[in-house]
């Protein structure tokens, strides 16, 4: 989204970013004076186009807000823009509530370039009011428009005053996250980009020849050429890096995880729906890790209890089996003993029977042999 007062070079910057005439530009902008009878309304205009970065095609949609700050009374100039941002959040929320979430089209505003007039003084009340109205809904990126109209020193001082105002007013401007795991080179590059805010930009799609014969995109002055793609001349390259090359994903993530979540929570509270915070825990990696650890420990404890009860059950089963075998053996032993006793009894009876019949045969056999009786006796024992 690009917002700023009339003629600050919004369309030119977008053309410069896409490197083509997305917005046909009148060479001489028509002078117009606000008519107190006919208030100027802010309108919302969108245009989509592809941009190529590192051989990757990106589809970007630009939202222009012509009419901003053009009225005699601009008190509510911010309102249609905030409405537009909210409406896009609402569309996303509606789609999210529907069952089929896989087809959600993300039309939320992921960055708002706010054009500050190159006065060299400080922010105007309109600038402060607008930024305060949107800074919690959108990634705000302030830029100093037409910075070629200021000297290097004027830009440096103007930047400091703007940053002071922003700080004093409690306005949040987008700063990419500082990743702990990034290498020093990446961190350094990120710091260099951030250090340029608010970005002093120059827009132009015109090819101009420099004094040393190079053909560049720039603005020609009698004293020389201001080059768009030269970091010594302006912050266009750094702005492009921030928005497209380096931090496109971070802009989208911040919109999703912070700005949209705030909006959603507020909206649901207003609708009387209480939010289930557990759904959002995944955004806190420390909390999530702790939760996962506890879950893992609970799982281990459950497994241990289960294994212990399985072990106890199998021990009890074995014990029962052993007991059964013992009883069985005892029974068998008893049976055998009974059988043997019975046999002994039978033999004893037979012996007694034989002995009863002996007197007759005894005399007969005494002189023959006494040995067999003895032997038989010993055998029975
Ligand atoms: N000096 C200078 N002039 C610029 C720059 N960018 C744009 N212009 C000129 O400023 C005039 C307005 O530029 P636009 O891009 O139409 O500005 P805008 O903000 O889109 O204006 P509206 O759409 O009318 O609100 C044109 O004549 C541009 O050539 C810049 O960086 N430096
Ligand atoms: Mg324009």
C-alpha cells in the first residue's frame, strides 16, 4: 500500500520498483485546488503485476490511495484507508472460519509505504495522525519522498527529527526480526537496511546519461544526475531490499502472527467469542518445547506402567503354572506311593499265604536247601 499527499511521487516509485509504467504518468501534473463546496474523497485503487527478483516471479498488488490529505479538512483522511485494511482482515477472517481453509487467498496488506513530504523540518500533524491510526494494523515503512530536493545534510537531520517524532509519539515502524542464528554477514546486512529508515528515496524510470557516460535510471539536474540505483545517492536500493528481496517473508509473517492476530482477537472479543489460547501456543517456541517435553514424559510414564503390569501378569501366570505342576507332582507322587504300598500289601499277603503253607514243605526242604527262602525274603524287602 502506498499512502501520501498528492504529487509526492507514489506512482513514480511504484513504476520504479516494477521498472515499468504501471501507472501512466502525466509529465506535467495538473494543478488542482480543493473546492470547499466539494470535499475530496480518498479512493482506493488496486493494481496487480509481476515483479522479477533473483529470477523468481512475484505477484504483487499495489493499493494506491489517491485523495489522501487533499481536502481542506483532512481530519478523517485516514479513515477510508483504515477501513480498507480492516476489510481485508475481515475477508481473511471469514475465509478462515469457513471449513475449507486450503483455498484462502491472502489479500491482507503486508506493507504500507508512507510518503513524507521533503520539508526538512519534522513530521506534520497529518503524518503523525495517519501513522498512529495504522501502525498497529500494518507494517509501516516511512519514506522521505523526492529526497533529491534535499541536500545530504538536510536528509540526515530530517531523518533524525522524523525518528524522534516517531519515538515520542509511540509509533511502531516495521523492523525485521533479529535472528539469533543468522550469521554475522546477514545480521550486518539487516542492520544496514534498518539503519536507513526513514528511507530517502528518488523515483524515476527515465534513462539518463551521467557525466562519465553511463546510462542510468535517474533525474538530471544542471549540476549532475541523481541516480536511483546508486546507494551513494539515495536509499531506493535499501528500500527495495527491505520490501522485496530480504524481508518479504518477514513482512508477511508479522502481518499474520502479530497484526492480524491482534485484530482477530479484538474482533472476536467484540463479537463475544472467547478465544481458545491453546490454539496460539505454537507461536511461542519455548512454551511449545516445554509442552512437548511434558507430553513425551507422560508418554514414557504410561509406557512404563503398562510394561510393569504386563510383567506382573506374566509372573503371576508362571507362578500359577508352577503351583499347578507342584500339585500335580505331589498327586502323582502320592498315587505312586499308594500303588507301591498296595503292591507291598499284596506281596505281604502272598508271603503270609506262602508261609502258612510252609510247615509241610519246610521239613522237606530244610535238609535240601534253606537258601531260597532267605533270598526271597531279601528280595521282598
Ligand atoms: N524531484 C523528484 N520528482 C519526482 C520524484 N518522484 C516523482 N516526481 C515527480 O513528481 C510528480 C508527481 O509524481 P507522481 O508519481 O504522479 O506522484 P503521486 O504521489 O502518484 O501523485 P498523485 O497520484 O497525484 O497523488 C511527477 O512530475 C514526477 O515526475 C522524485 O523522486 N523526485
Ligand atoms: Mg499517483
